[in-house]
C-alpha cells in the first residue's frame, strides 16, 4: 500500500445531451487496493469507470496512470491504455457465438496485427495462458463450450479471464454481480479478491450492496449526483453517511 | 406550432385537395378542354392553386361553423372529444368521402380507357385464344436451347450475387450508424446511405439498358446490372443487421484495447454472419427472377430468347420458355426457403 497507480484530478464528464454525469472528481488509487465505488443508480459510477479506461472521453480534468496523464492520449495510445486497465461489465459482454477459449483469447488482441487477427492466429503461448487464466477462475473444463451456453456467474468468470489475458495492472468492474443471484455473487466476488490478492492487480469496483462492500473493499468512495461525497474505509460508513449517500429514508439490504 | 394547430393545418390541406379535385373534374366535364388546353401546364397549375385556396377557405369556414369535414375526422388531435355516433349520411364528412371516392373511381376508369366493348371484341378474343393455344401447346423441340439459356441466367444471377458480396460486406460497416460514431463517420454514413438509396431506386432494368450500351448486349451487361443493384440492396440490408447487433460484446472487445478493425471483426461479425447468409441467398433468388426480366432488354439469358420468340409471335416456343422459367423459379424459391430456414 504505497505507490499511487492512478490519480484522478478534477475529472468532469458532460454528455452530448447536456447531462452532467461527473463533476470535478479527484481521488487517488493506491497500487494493490480493492477500491469500491458506491452510489445510487445514475450517480455517475459507470461513467467514472468508462472514463478511466477511455471507453468514454472525459470533458475536462486529468487522469494520471503511473504519473503519466492519459486523459489526452489519442489514437493507438488509447488502445494500450485500455490493455493495461482491463474491465468487466454487468452484462459480461462476451461474444455469445464464440467458444469460452476464443472469448478469453480476445483479451490478447491489443497490438496484434490485422492479418493475424483476421485469421484468428493466436500463438500457442497465448492459448496456454488463456487456459491458465480459465483454470484460475475455475472454469477451464468449459473452455470449448459456446459462451452463451454458460450461466451468468460462469460468464462473468470468463470475462474476468478475458481481462486477465490482457495482463492488466488495474481491473475495472462495473456492477460485476448486479445481474447475478445472491449465491453466485460471492463466487464472482471471491475470484475478484483472489485476482487482487494473488496477482496483485488493483481493482476498482462499482457495487450496490453495502454488505458486499464491507466484506471485500479495502477502501470506499461514494458518488452522489456526479460528485465525490465520501472517501474512507468500509467501516467508516455509518448510518449517517448511508443516509447522506443514498438519501433520506433509504434502508440497507443484506446479501447473505 | 402547437399540436392542435398542426392537426388543424393538416385537415385544411386534406380538404383543400378534396375540393381542388372536385372542382377540376367539374371544370373538365363542363368546358371539355382541347388537347392544347390540357397541355398548358402553367395555366392549369394556377387554376389548381386557385381551387386549392378556395378549398382551404371553404373548409375553414365550414369547420368554424361546427361541421365535421373529412379532414377534421382523419386529422383530429387525440385530445379532442370523439364525434357523436350518428349515421354517416347525416354528416358532412360522409358525403364528402362518398363523392371523392366515387369520383376517383369514375375518373380512373375513364383514364384507363376501360371498355367492355374491347374486352368482348370477337377479333381480339380470337387473337388471344390463338396465343394461349400456342402457349399451352409448348414446342418441346426447343427445350435444349431453353435449358441452356436458363443455365446462363442462373449463373448470371449467381455471379452478380457473389461479386456483390465483398463490396456490400465492406460497405455495410461504413454505412452503419453504430460503427460510424465520429462526425466524419456520420458524413460517410450519410453519403453512402444516400448513394445506396439512389442506386436502388434505379431499377435493374434501367442499369441493364445502360450496360447493354456500355459493354454490348448479352449476359455480361445483365450481370453488371444485377451486380450494381445487388450491391446497393445487400449493403443496405447488411448495414441494418450491423445496426441491430447488441453493443455489449462490442464494448467488451473494445475494452481489451483492440483496434477498430478488430472490434468489428470480433465484436460485430460473429453476431451478423448468419443473417448475412440468409439475406444473401434470398438476394440470389431475387436475382434469378430479375435476370429473366433483364434479358428482355438485352441482358442475355432466357429473357433474351423470350423476347426473340415473342417478337416473331412464335407462341408454342414461348410456351416452352414459360414452363422452364416457372419450374426453375418455383424450385429455387423452395430451395432458398429451406436453406434460409436451416441457417437461422
């Protein structure tokens, strides 16, 4: 817990339709953290993550990755930023008709030539690595099944393996368990923690359920209406803070 | 403009055209204009405009007085209360609709020279019977020639489709809104879509006439005509498929740091490959039918043979060609339906 890996300074994002999703957000992310972002739907959590790996272009502000500003990178440099900052999604976003293994191999696309990718010429090394990552998330037996034949929880684990194939330094997780049932929730979260602790990959994760936050987060930030309203450790989220973040009269739901 | 005003305006324009039509027909019937007068576009259009304005005026006055015109009935805003249920013949709109529809049918019959006399004309009937007897007694001796030309037609359609595929495939991504996100991309998208619409609105038969002058009469001209038409049609249908893909996998591939070509190849192509095959087979099916017609204007194949025999009034030979065309079109229809079902 020393080196700052990501440093966000005065980040703002206004969509073309005039909605301001992020307003002047600043925070630091330390290497090896499991940082959780909480807040109501529409508070800007997803926009924040998508700005960090440049799936969206921020309107203003800076993002320093290892001290280098990646907010103004253009063209091919953006692809290498995305490669180093992997992402998993609420809807898994796998290619449904491809096999599990091919889906993981798409994590190796960054920097691969046009001809090689046209003929899907992944190297033997890439393939064995992909299988290793599938083993890590406990799903290597399904490597040759089509991705859409898997259950939601299994698909999310494949998505984690795909992101790992990128050899990322940071993994963004946008509501990774919001479309899963409570039992599967913990399986996926446990794999995220494993990735965080065993591989030392920094994780920034959007979550809804506070009980999950308390269990997995090493640090928490909270957004409300696009502004940063809380920054601290999970046990600092008192009833008072909870009301402030989620609004008066909000009540907590527990996931077992 | 408020919603209510918009409905009011539409109703007035509709009634205006109604009354324009009635007054024009009345004028023609009353003064029986000469051919020269009918061709005087400048005077006639001014007259039409005058009648139109009269119509709008009349319709406004009537609806101000509380009458429900046909226009009011069709273009009423949803906020208005529905009209009282009364028998149609007690309403203005009922009579207006009746007059307009009757008048349209009468004018239409007059325009198309509808005549029972011609249908029942003895000589005409004899001619038609001669022709039909010929067609229903096909001359099978020309069957080998017919088959050879049919094969030419089939391959004309096949090559036109195959050559159109790569062009349409590549262009389809450049004319899909969800791929062309940037401002420059939008311009490319817009100009390609406009080009396809123009190319498609020019019938293949017109392309065939152009190409038969360009490269000479024959199957090559027909093939080129079908190809141009197929590129435009396929690209439009393909790009609609691209636009309907789910964007989740696309975002997923993008997040790995893949370049735009890789995003399309891994994120979009697997989602569209089956609909593409289905659309393409159907296009071949359509092209075979179109190739027959294109032959009529010199595009080669069985259509050219057909127009030759028809020009010489060789009806038994025409009959043989008709049978061959019907059999092939039916068969192909079945085959393509089965394949499309299978690849779904």
